């Protein structure tokens, strides 16, 4: 019996991936910060079985069996079978844990599926198939994408982009790329996640993506995403915080606007979400702070700010924003270097 373990971070999209086509391919390119403290640790134990045939997989979350995850895993392994044709010859045991709430809009599927994909690539190396470092992470990104689109970006840090774009050489809908040409200020950027709701979302991201198919505003949304990608690329290269704030916040508002205007329409923001956004908008000019809000597909607010402003922003959070957080719960995080093999 052999074992591999990967720690893989979540990510927060700056230009949002919302809407897909084909086999888990994005309708528009996206770009994200790779986080650090919000991560998944996955251990994969594997041993050969006597009869090559049906793949045998058991799954545990925090050491406890989690039957509700099994259908998603079955779909995932069916999709990656051609990438890892040796899998039916093994018995797999997966044990995973998160440092943050899952299914609440902090992209736990991104870190979880990316960690599992990295484990599978390490397993492939363990049994004798050689991969260069570039091919290793590229293959992990492809496999992760098949489990969760945004997971393709979690295999790279500190920033990653996914989706074909003429702005990024070598970009593809199949896998993500590490983003270069980034100003130093963004390599240490902070992200405090304000936990408004620790529960499971009432509409899953998969359902939300599907509602873009016939959305009347979808073509305009995809066009705007491509324009914002170019603006953000320039902001990241130059260290332009004003442009960064404008693009990131517009992307967050547009993401939730698409949810609220789909058919059927739905709302993932909570009253506390809106209150936090308004408080940040009211206070940042007065305080002279470069605070930016963004959201994933959930109620929780990501507050982004430069590391040089960390003390002042975190004092503002304690004084002004904690009352809007569930049980005063928040997570201080920052841009990280990417995943790490632990064993």
C-alpha cells in the first residue's frame, strides 16, 4: 500500500468564471488570486488489486465517511479515466479535510478537486510514469478542471488564469496557466473572508452555470469579461490599485447580477452581505484605504487589500464589520505560492 498527500489552496476569482460549454470548458477566461490559509489537505492511499476492472474508491471527510460526496466523485473518476487509465487496477482510499466551510462560497470544490488531481498525478509518478514538472501541473490542472472548473487555477500561485485569450500566450480552455508580469504589491495581497453564512448555498454553482445557457444577457457578460481581463492584466502589471478596485468590484457585482436575472432567478447575497459592501464603500475614502470587495458564488465577502495596509484594515474589520459576520467569524488569508506536496 502506498500513499501521497497534497495541500492545495482555494482561490478567489478576480475576473469571474460563470457559464460553461462542452466538457467543463469556460465561456470566458478568468483570473484569480491563489490563497494560502484556505486550503484542502487530501491523502490518497492506493494499492493494486488482483482483478483489473471496476475502480474501487472509498472517501472520508475529516476522517468520517461522506456518502453525499460519492456521486460527484464517481462522475469525476469517469471523466478522468482516459487521463489515468491505470486507475481500475487499484483500490483507492481518499481522506480529505478543509480549513474553511465547504459549499458556502469559498470555492472548496476548487481546492478539493485540485488536491485530488495532484494526488492522482503523484500516484502516476509513484507507479513509474515519468512527467516533467510542467507536464505534471498541466495534467493536474486538466484533471482538476473536470471536477470543478475553478479548480484548474488552484494548482498555480500566486495568480492563475484559465481560458483561451490572446492576451496570454499558451492559454487554453483545457487548463490554467501561472500568471507572470505581476507587480510585487499583488504578490503579498491580503484577503479577509467575512463569513456571513456558514451554511450550504441554496443554489449550487453547477446549477448557476447551467442557467447561463439561455440567459438573455450572457453574450454581453462574456464580452465584458474579456474586456475586464485586459484591464486587470494592465492593472496587475503596473500596480494600479484604482483600476484593480474598479475591475474586481464590477466583476463581483456582475456575477451576482447574472444570478438575479437568470430564469429561474436566485439570490445568494444576504442582508449582511449588502451591509458589509456598503460599509466598505462608505469608509474607504474616509480612511484612505485600498479595500476592495469581491464575492464568489455565495454570501461571504472577500475583502482584498495590500499587505502594507494590513493593520489598519484589520482594525477596521474588528470595529465595523464583525457585527455582520456569523458568530464573529472571519478568516484572514493572503495570496500564496500554490499547492505543496506533504508526503
